[in-house]
C-alpha cells in the first residue's frame, strides 16, 4: 500500500524514516525517545487517510502506560495519555516519547533561575557600592570642612599678635604649675588610659564614681518624664528615595516635634528616631538633643546623660514589647566607630529580619564587640574622663567571620546567615530568651 505521509526522525542518522500508509500504523519507542516500528513495545498509534482531493488526515493516540509528547505548529508542547484518545495532527507537527525534551527544558529553566539570582545579587551589590560611594563623598566633604575650620583658626591665632599669645602662654604655664602641685598631694597615680575589657570590672568602676553624685542629679523625676507617657504606635516609614547624608541624624536631633518625618518620640532631652535602613524588625536610634558629633566628644560630665539615655532605651524596649508581644528580645549599644555624625544609641531586635541587612559588615556591627553596651563607655568615662577608641582595631572586628551571637555557630555567607536566622532553631532560641529575660544593655 502506498505511503501517504512519513515520520522523519528529529536527529538525522539515528533512526530511519517511517512510512505511514492509509489506515493504522503502530510504533514503539526507540533510542533517545524517537518512535521506531522495530521495537516490541508499542507506544503510539497513527491513523492516516487521504481524501479524493489529496488532503491527508492524521490522528495520533498514546497506547500503553507511557505518555507521548506532541507539539503542534504554533502550540506549546503537550502531554498525550491513553485516556485522552486520539489527537489530530498535521504535516510538520512533532511527536515522540519526549524524555530528552523534558530534560532539556528543565535544564533551561534552571539556567534561567540562576541568571535571575545572579542579576538580583549584582543589583544588590551595585546598590551597596553606590551607598558606600555616597558615604565616602560625604566624608570627603566633612574632611574639607575640617580643613577650612583649621585654616580659619590659624588666621585668628595670627591676628591675636605676639602680645596676646605671650599672655596665653603665661596663663597656661601658671595653670600647669597649679596642676602639678595638686597632683603631688594625691596618694596614687592615675591609671593609664585604656578601654576596659572586663564589663563587670567596668561596671564596678562606674558604681564607685557614681557614689559621688546625688541620685537627684543623675536620674531625677524630670529627667525621666517619658515614664509617665505612652510610646506612639510603632510605624516604620518607607525607605527613603535617596541617602540623607552624614548630617541626617543632626537634623533629626533638632526635630521640632514628634510629627517630624522619621521621629517616633521626642522628650525634653532626647529624640527617638526610626533607623531608615533598619537591620531588624524593630530598629530605632536614641539621639541626645545636645549637639554631640560622636563618642570622641564625650567627657565625664556626660555620664548622667548617658545613664538617662540607657534608661530611655529600656523604657522604649518595654513599650515596643507591649505593642508587639511577638517581637524578639532587643539589645542597646553604640557602634564603636559610627558611620553617621551625631551621637546615637542603637536599640535593635535580635531577629535581624530585614532586607536591608545585606553584608557581613552589617551583621558584625551588631554581633561583635564593635557593638558597645552603654555601661562599658560609662565605666570608661568614670575612670578616665574620656574614651580611648582604637578605630583600626575596631574596624577589624567588622571583617571577622560571621557567627551566631548566642551559640557561636559559624555562618559562611549571607545566604547561609539568612537561612539560619529564618530557621526554627534560631527562632526557638529567641523564644527561650524572651521567656527568661531580655538581654541587658
């Protein structure tokens, strides 16, 4: 019987063509998913017929337990099973067992997913680089401003004249002699300036110094006026469209009232503001309204203010947990080398659940000794009158390998960190901390 259609293999040279005569032709599976009449297992039944005008009609059915893959012109690949019955096909359509097709499709999808992930990572990295460049630019501008101020000071000093300068030197010499006389009368020599390593010893030094200060002067009712208030609802603002610059916190500290953008609470002495790039579900900053560029400007007379700031942080912590009972425990601390101007105390929840936490530096800035509890600086100020911060040593802490702050578990990279923070074991650990006590600042 003459052939009216032909099944041609997609892979030339692997299989021979199959002639389809009018009527039924049954074929099986050959190599690579191609159809072949020479095998014993039957997979497909083709029914062919030709009209008087020469038009060919073809139908294909799947037989047995194995499905066919059929791709008709202009349509997506479809699966044909025995229960589906016959499907009309035309010259140019493709049919086969399709295993190789499926493997290729899955591989293509995996490649596409990998490319999307790579693209997202590149975009995140580019965004981080842009922010770092903006910070560097702000730092350069700040350095230029410092240089200009020094030049102005030098000009003023020259204008004072030799006579005025001589008078200053005489007064300084007189003051130095008075200081030496007072020092000779003291029993011991002051300890060398260094940062306390032992928090318990630091706290003991702070307690000794605080004995000389009246309770009214350190924590008066007026100073803690927030305790009679209720914290406004915690509603973090959306991410800003652009970086606010190194002076953004200075502007927040000078905010006129609580309705100012980014402000959660304003007291007579402090402003509590939202961190616009939060590194956890709850992340706020406590800013003194007094103009203090950073920790380098702190002196012994700032101790009462620091204690009130720590008291306010504990109060905000309690208020946030009243509003958000499921919130993770919180911790308060200063960054040893802050990236923004104006002294600010971080209060952050330990879930670290935030899309803004993107780098090892972000995580380590809150989970290493770079994050300084207020009591440590209070003790150092009490003992020495100022802080001794070794910036290079502190910066190295940000480059340490990431670890769980509670168990010490190593975390190789950001994806592994994110998976660990979302794990049930870490959530149970936070839950156990919540049920026992919150970490002290």
